[in-house]
């Protein structure tokens, strides 16, 4: 149980939230779903917290926007909007991207729940993110837990870090001092620690819709099929050009102090045609590139082995399925 009195503050908007964070810096923690934070409070791991800042009702933290190439104003949508509201424009966007205008960007507010992400028609093309969100906890946890909380808690086994790192996502951190954009892969400093300052709030994550055909997926290994903390996980995102890997990002979780990019694996794959042999080589490199520990869930040796297996499976899957444009994947 929580042994001391904690005051709950309910800010009206982001500015109100930032004022409270600045005023009570170090003694205040944002609360969205609470699936991690409340547990930490009950176990005495956040004894310094005197104020909880309930941000769950701030509408600007529930945004789902798509910013088009060459435009400054994003198109704001509901995360549960039907996918056909944007698919008609996808070909036009891809042509703009080919002309050097950049790719459309998706921005997800930090208080979107795992369930909302897992079931969003607009995110179907990003299979790694859908699978990551779907694998978290139970339906009750997915209905309460949020993307921002998963990142801010910074567990090495967090299920949304590998997909977001693979997607090349950036996190937006806001405070009374200004705005910072940080690559999601750079956000965690160690288990339970991030670059977030006590007076900052994570407001959103942003990633691009590729103009090329692409593949993405996620595999999680746990001690059971559900309600399991990851023993090892991997996400892959790859674009294809002429049947060869053009852009590749591979990220793994629960096999290092923080979720990590597998850059040696990526270097092997870029410019190559996907094949089973290449997948086996990628798996072998991944097992050497990770740095796991032994704990109550698995040994270091097992984690290295299973990392090799799941990375290899993902590359084999990419070889079999190939890449498709975003609109084709999501329909």
C-alpha cells in the first residue's frame, strides 16, 4: 500500500501542467494510466513523490496528426478514424516525397493507450508498433497504460521501445524552458532512467510514413503467451528498392541495460537481397551484438540464443513477404 498522503493535481491543459511541474520539480510525477507508476509508489520506489499530476484528460496529449510534405500545418485525426480518410492522398504524398519534399510524418500523443494503438485503423501498416502494443500485459493494462508511460518508465524490456526505435521515432519533451526533440533510441539512460528532466513532460512521438515499399514487424519472447515480461524482443523496419534492403533498422529489448539498435546487423543487410542465408547471418551477428544479463526469467546464454532466433525469423519473414506501400498494407 501507499504509506503516505499524495496530493493529486488535475491540470486543465499543457501550460497548467508545465507550471505545476516547474513549481513542484522533483516532488511531482505525471500520471496517465498509472500501470507502472502506481506499482512503484506501492513498493516504495518513488518515496519522494508528493504530488501526482493527472494528465489523462489533456486533449493535446491525445493527438493523432499527419504532417504532409511541404506543409507546416498537420492534419489532425482521431486515432480510431477509418483508414480511408487518408489513403486517397497517399499516392500524392509519395510523389511529393520522391521530389525531395520529405515524407509524411505521423505524430502520436503520449497518452494514447496501448489498446488504442493496437486497434487503430490508421496504424495498421506499422505492424511492429501494432504487435508491440498488443503484446503488453492484459486487456485491462492495455486499456489503461499509455505510450508515454511505457517510454518514461524505461524498462529494458518495454514493448514499445523496439518498435519505435525501428521506426526511427523521435520523442517531444516540453517544459517551461522550451521544447526538445530526442530520438527514442537515445531517450533511456539505463533501467528506469531517461533523459526526461523532472520539470519536463513527454508530449508525443513522431515517425515518418515511408515513400518506398516497406516491411515492419515485432517478436516478443516471454515465459508464457500473455501477461509476460519480455525475455527478449526484436523489431525490424526495412524499406525496399529494386528488391533489396535500402533502409534497415533493427532494435532489440531485454538484452541490454537499455533497448538497443543492432547497427552491425543493419550494416549487413543494407543493399542486400533478403534471403534465408542472410537471415541466419543476421541472427548470428545479433547474438554477439547484444549484452544481456542472467536473472529470474532467463540466463544470459539463453537470451543471446533467442535473440539470434527472433532476428533471423524477422529477416526471413521480410524475405518471404517483401515490402508494400503503407496504403496497401493498411487496407
